[in-house]
C-alpha cells in the first residue's frame, strides 16, 4: 500500500460484543439499539444489520428520514420496530406510516394528529415520551395524566411503549436519577398495557431499578464508556489510523504549524500524518491530545490543520513514512481523546468524516 493512507475501521464483532455485554447487564430487559446520527457516525446500515443478526428487533432513530433509511436497509424480510424519537412532527404521519415507523409522540397535539390520521379501524403503533425533568422532548407529567383520563384522544393508536430520558445518568450520585425514576414509574403506571423504557447507556449501569422492559443504549454499543470514561466491559469499535507522510527534524528554536503555537526547545523529530479537522480530529486537540505509536503516546504538536497533524516522535526510530499511527482506537481511547478535545465521545464519533477510507471488520449479518 502507498504511504499516506488514512482509514477508519469499524469492528462489527466488537459492536456485537457490546450488545451482548449490555444484554448481560440488563438480563430481564430487551436491548433496543439507538442508531441515530448514522449510527453515531460509524454507519447505521452495517451497525443495524449486525445488531439485527444478533437478535435486536427494536431500534431507535432521531429523525423520520433516518427511520426511512433504516427500513430500506433492513428490507422486507427483516422485521423490526423502528421508533422515531422526534415523534410525529406536523404533517409527517403519511411518511411514518408508509415506512412502517413508530412515532415517539412528544406533545398532545402530535398524539391527537397521529390518532386522527390513523383512525379507529386500522390502529397504528405509537409510543409516548413523558418528560420527567430533562425538559427536552415529551409530555409533562400532568399532560400524560390528562391523556390517561381521556383515552379516546388516543383511540386511533396502539400505544405499545411509554418512555422517558435521564438527564444525569453518567453521574450515579446525582439525586435527579432517583427523582426521574420515581416520576417515570408513577407516570408509566397510567398506561399499564404499554412497555416501559427509561435507560440509555448510562442508565443501564445505574442498576436494575432503571431497566424496565426496554433499554435504549447508543454510545456504549459504539465503544464509549457509559459514564463518559473508559469502561473495561466495553470493547473498542472505531479505530482511526493514518500512515505517516513525512518525518522531519525540527531544530531547537523553530516552531511547528499554523500560528507557531509550538516551539521546539530541543531538536525534535516530527511526524506529519494525513488526518486533520476535516476528518474529525478536532482542532481543540492541538497541543493537548496524543496519538499512539508502538505502544506509546505521541503528543500533538501545535495546531491541528484541516488535512494534517504533527506528532512528536522524538527518539522513535520506527516512525518513518508509511508507518501507521493510531489517533483513535484501543490505545487512544475514544473517551480520553474526547476529554483531551474538551468534548465527549458522542461528539468525537459523530464528527468523523467520510474522507478516511472506511473498513468494516466482521460480518454484517
Ligand atoms: C440518544 C438517546 C439515547 C441513547 O443515549 P446514549 O447515551 O447514547 O446511550 C436514548 N434515548 C434517547 C431519548 C436519546 O435521545
């Protein structure tokens, strides 16, 4: 292979292992993968096909369009329930019904519109989002109570799931977790025929009280720790590597990169690798983060530019053009790189662009 390649490997076997680890963590619940935002940037199609092969039969996406794409990828022979977290924005019910999606209804207006669209004869499936403190999407608890008292408002729908979403799951000591758990338990009891779902990845690791019937993990499937830090139970899924393009010796006193933010205090060997902020190596990693080479951290020197990064390979003879450097992966852990960049694993993953060659490891189905 020629020097100067960059590749993103997505390990579907690791994805499957994470799915099974979550099943083991919540053994009484169904694990329903969240594959929004193109499967957290790693490819919703391959991820969903593999997870379906592992037994997943319920999926969550954010947008109607994502649901349509997922339905298309799964095709007519792989039955699955696809829930749309945006719910049924005004006028979207024809598309939702055509792709056989399930709206997670967020407002009374959505509930009424969906119910009217559906009609009593051929009731369409729906889920209900009840807000318990995040104040993002969902009915207020009082609205859910009003709805439960007037079930005719949902007469056109088959309400199969009620859910809520945690605000502080990554912090197990936060009192809000328990408050939301109690509020959700009470509100869900108003809809006794529906399955219940509260936990995202972090919520699963809060323990069995939080599991209910269905859990909705996203980030841990893709290799991020449930508490925004590495967890040994979770396998690395995404590995971003690049082959060194050039190695240069920078004498003491000279600077490296735009704005001359790094100055060598001694003679420094610098490797230039073909990944930059256009690939998702966030600019905030400049001067902070590190890549890995031959089992050692290699600091980023100076600014991350659009197409290139500079790494300190002083004293490392093996660093030469064509050698592979790991920027994200089993050593440069996604949670640690994200922390160095001042963000979280979610944002780091969804910002990976499609410029680096993508390679899927393992079978899709
Ligand atoms: C994104 C999302 C999830 C998945 O969250 P993770 O923290 O990635 O596990 C679950 N539920 C809702 C409502 C979401 O928006």
